[in-house]
């Protein structure tokens, strides 16, 4: 291991050093004799082991190791042995990704490690319509190495309010084929498989998840009405995280299921009983029985698709824990797009996840 300091700025103020990597955080260290500043300079150059750092500073190796551990706890270091392993073309291609991941890297995982996880990942995308036509470009830009796309529809004029994968010349074409063409044109290195089918029953979905073996499922399918429960059951059974977004009139939501960790969708009653005393559940039941036109304009689909892509990114890289696993994000489109969170209680007797 050869600790390397990230791109940080520091200044001396009397006997103190002020270090900043992210403006939201500031680290103040006491350094009356300048030893810490010398260590920072050597770490910035990189290429030295802890023993070599200790030798140059005439310090005990244990003391330098303690300082390195303290800097790493503040996420100020990466292991130089885990850097500079990408080809120059990949370093250029993923320039902004690597800069983002630097903030979340440490000695045990470099920014390049996080990018490599994306390149080795496979996402099953259910539906290439409003939601996922916005998620797919984000996944492609991040560098997800493989996608399996499923859809059964054709491109229609009404899609153009929110589905920007398609062009007017695509009207009447099979949607999943055009979506795959977009990904291949954007980045030919991404492997894309298409499935021009709808989902008709839970057995079909279970077979699909088991056969394709994705790392994450991103679902944007609204019908049949039980589809979320089918995807949930298949993903929990196969241990695959499941990310979902959708819209309810003037509210949007993004949620996920981490099998064996979070509550699953089946832990939450999908409908209220006719005699339910819960007014919120009763309102949902009435809403489901009324007309449900698609109100997803472009900015709505864009926001939900971006939040969903971020959750997929969390699962694929582990740069931070899933944010919406059993804790749906709610976006109020009638209230300045204010966000709030709710939480699903995990049901220990759930028929789907109770024994996991």
C-alpha cells in the first residue's frame, strides 16, 4: 500500500493547519513543528509506503500508520497501488465519474475500483418508456457494462412528452430495439440484450430474473396492477436488489428493495380493505379504481429517472448505502418539488421475505 493524498487544499494559520477537500467539511489540525504539513506534502507526492514515509520523517512507523489511518477515516487518502491502472482512453471517458468517486474512495477502494464495478455490472431494465427512458442514459453515462432491456410497445407520438431516447422517425418502431440502438450508438462498449415481450405472470418474471442474473433490476412497468409484487417476489427469491419509481397524480416516488436487509414491497399492504378505517389507504383504494391517465411530463420523468439511477448506482458500487431501501422518497410536484421520506415497517411474517 502506498497512501496518496487526494486533491485537497490546506493553509497554515499559526500552529494550525486547515484542510478542505469538500467545502461542507473542514479539518483543523494542530501542527506547531510542521511535521503534519511535511507528511501531507509526501502523501501528495505519493509513491511511498508507510515505512518509507516514517523513514523520511524520522518518525516511528506506528505513529505514521496512526496518522494515515486518521486521514483515511476522513476519506482524504487513496491507495496509489489501486490507481493509474486504467487505459488512457478509459481515464478520459470516465473523467467526471472518477472525479465524483474520488470523494467516496478510501485506502480500501479507489475511484478506479468503483468505476470498474460499474463496468462489470449488469442491470435488467423492465420497460424502456417514460421512467427508464430517462434512467437508461444515466446508466450508459456511468459506464454500466451490460444491460438487458425489456419492453413490448412501439414508439407512439404521445411518448415524446417525456421519452427522449426516441426520434420522430422511430414512430411505429419497436421501442426496445430503438432503445438498444441508442445505447450502442452512445457507447459501443456496452453490451445490450433486448427482450421484446411484456410480463404476463409471476412465473415468467421469476424465470427472467433467474436466467439473466442481473446485479440490479430497474423497473418502470405499471401493468398488470400486480407487477410490482411480481418483480418484488422474483428479486427477493434470487437476492437481486429492485429499484422502482412512479407517479401518483402530483406526487412522485422512488423506492427500492434490498433482499434480506430492508422491508420488501409485500410487507406493505397494496390496497385497503373496503371497510378500512385508514383514510390514506382508503384514498389509495379509490384512486386505483378511477381513471389513471399518464401525467408524466418530461421534468417529472427526468427527476424520477435520475433519482432511480442514483439508487442503482448505490447498489452497484456501494459508494454509499441504498437510500430508499424500504424508505420511499416522495417528491411533491405541487409543492415546489419538495421531498420527504416515509418508511415501510418490515413484516417478520411476510410471505415473501419473512424467512430471509
